[in-house]
C-alpha cells in the first residue's frame, strides 16, 4: 500500500478542530476524501473478481470463493463496555457468514480515537475501511486527498437499499454530500421521533409541589412562585437538614444534547428560539424563513439573562450552577442526583432512569409542561440531525474491491440487519412475537429480562453488535418491526410533556452539513472567540445584573470578533445545503 501524503492545511485543521471540539474519551474521529484516481476505479471489477464475487444486488453470499478471495482489513472503534472481541461478536459472525466476506478486524479504543486515526491517515498503510471512526468534520479536512474514496458510483451500482433511502429522504442525501458533490462514506441514521433533536427532560419535584400546596406550573411566573415556595418551606426532603435547593443547572456544561444547561430553552419564552449542544460551531444559530440568525445577539437573549439574574438574586439558583464539573459534559449536580435523598426542586437531565438510580427519588419527579413567558413559551432544539453521522463506514483508496464492501454495507441497511446492528440481534433482549415484531420480554415483577452474563441492555448491545455502524432506523419501524428502545421510552414521554413535538415544528436549526476545508478554517478561527464572549457575558449578566448597561458593548465585541463574517459564511453553507435537496 502506498504512503498517503496529507497537505499541510489538513494537518493544521486537525490541530485546530481538536482544540475547538476537544479530545474527550467518547469523541469519534477523522474523515477523509478520495482523490480522482480512487473515484475512477470505484465500482469496477476485474475478471478475477467476477469469479470470486456475486455483485448482483440482493444475492447472497457476496463472496462465492472465500478460500481465494482477499481478506478485508477494517478498523473499528471499541467501546469500553465491549468485553467481547469484535471478531467474536454475534453480529460480526453473522455478517461474515451471510456475506462470505472474511474480515480482519482491527480494534481501536474510543479513548484517544481521534489521535490514533489521525496517525493512520498520515501513515504508510491504510486499512480497507473504517467503521465508526470518522467524524463529519474530518471529511472537510481530508476531502480530495486520495485517502477516502467517493462512493456515489458505488451507491448507484450496488446499493439499492441506500439509494431508496436517499430517494425517500433527500435531506439525508444532502447532509451526506460534501461541497464537491461527492459522498465519502455511508451514513448512520436513527430516527426515534426526534429523540436527539431536543434536550432531555426538564423535571420538577412533584412531592415538593404537593407539600407546599402548589399545582404544576404552566407559566414562568407560576414556576418562580413554586421555587420561592421550595426555598421557604425548609426541610422538604425530611432529612433534618436545610439542604434543599429550588433550582439547579449546569451553565458550564458542554452536554451534546444541552440537557443540563437549561438557560437556552428559556430564551424562546422571551421572544427568540435558540439551539445548542456540544459546543458546536453553530450554537445559537437558527434558520427563520431561510435566513440564518444568531440568537445570542437578539434582545430576547438579554431578557433571558435578566430573568436568571432575578432568580439568582432571590437565592433560587444553586450557587454551584456556575462552576464546571470535572467532566465538562455534565453539571456538578449530576453526581448529587444519584443519591438517596432528593436535594433539588427543579433541574434538567438526559436519562432519568440512568441518572437518578434511586427509584424512590426518581418517582418524586415529573416533567414540566411547556412554560409560557412574556413573549412566547420555552423551547429549544439541538443543532444536529437524526442522520447522526454522514460516514459511519468509509472505504479507503487502499481497498482493491470497494464494490464488495459497498454490497456488504447495503445489506446492513436492510431493516432486520439495521435493527440488529443498532441495538442487538433477535433472541437476546428483543424477541419476535407472533406477528414477527421484535419486542421486549418481562419477568413476573415487570423487569425487562436481560440474558446472562449481562445486567444491562447496554452491556448486551455492546457485546452482541459492538459499536454502531452504517445503519438506518426509521420511525415507521416501531409500527410493525421493532419495539421502541426500552431505555428511551420514558425519556421520549417526558420530552413530549416538555413540548418536544411543538419545538420540532417551530424551530429550525442550522443543519450539520459538510463544509470545505477553507470554511472549517474560518469557523475554527472565529467561533471560539464568539463562544467565549457569549459565555463570559452570560455568566456576568446572571451574577451581576448589568445586562442593559453592557449590551451594546457585548454586541460590539461580537462584531469585532467576526460575527458578521461567520454569519455570512453559515448562510452560504445553508444555501448550498438547500440547493442539494
């Protein structure tokens, strides 16, 4: 395999993006681009290959002469919860048995994944493919570098399942398409009624409401009255200590679903919708009538900060809400809600079942309805898509038979295979009922049955299918193919009480489209400055209450940092995405 040379711009961008997005343990890595040479050979087959492979879509096995066919080298990420080697996973075995494709799996731990894949991309040897190793941003960096091949022609010739998906969902095809018109991998799509498109549940302690004689609030004024009642009541949790906190949040959290920093969802109650999540470059950007707008520069953002300052001045906000957690993705209160005593009247969470393990404590909390404010109701969407990755599987220019891997991936896009690779194969947690639908089974106590030796659904998933790959799950599957994810059922239910379905109808976020290397360079230069200004002033306004006095200075600093240039760039990116649909 020849050595792949990477341009200095690519290396510079790798460093810049690592600084911008961080290199946390769960962060997935690198993207690339296939050059003209790779593009010209993809989708072709030699006479020898014709004797070894059946490339007719739908036919199985794909490899008809396994003894003489090449072994494909695939690098795959490995989650810490995975204790079974990838080659021994039931779904890995099924994939090889059904297709006849022999695979040499190379595992790379998710901890430090970005750096390790970077080294592979700039090293002397490339694998045939990457599975769950390539992030969207890195497509922009390596695009056109003769590292990862364009797959447009492969899709047309060998992938009827994916082609149909793109025909029925042109928005997904647009998200997977790079600015040069090529697609450099195969996507991961998981529709769950918009589960990851809005923050997690915003909860209030129903037991405390009952004790202070308050009904479930429906407006901001009523909600504040409840917080005041919590503060005045004293020992609501009955532990003999005055340790109750009316309201907490994580203003320093970088949670990818913005579940802990609930500030943003309040902005809509004061007149402007907003988006956030995971410190992305397009935080606080929404699209209104086709125009990208920066909501942190809207006067409603200032009014929201003034409202939070009121809460702070009255002692209703947790003093620890302003401090970062040792794990920046979470809030400081995240550890406290795991205890055996309810300490907070109101807070945001992602998964109540996982984050509030004490069932008695968890039972005290109920989701808040969509609270009405002076200029609207609270609401927020997360700036991502249910096509969560444009290239969950990518084929490199080192692969001599990309058409074989394309056929394999298209097989995974069939419903049963996608369900198995997304959660787990039938017979472990899911069991087919008399209609053929995969459902959960429960014991006499109403607990979901987990097969030994595992104790959680996550353990089953990680040790039967491994890290998620190129799959496609659609909302229609929950009608007759598979029961909705057990761990997410209450999460979705609570989100809907908060107002999820309305938010998705009312707010359009900046789509997570692929960008050019030059666009990424500009974003990585300007966005961190913008983010620092917004975060610094927001904290100052809440603590000091000087939002009116410093608002003009804040806007001037945003302009000086390059906000107009950034907004013009994102408008160009959005317009390009719209034209591709």
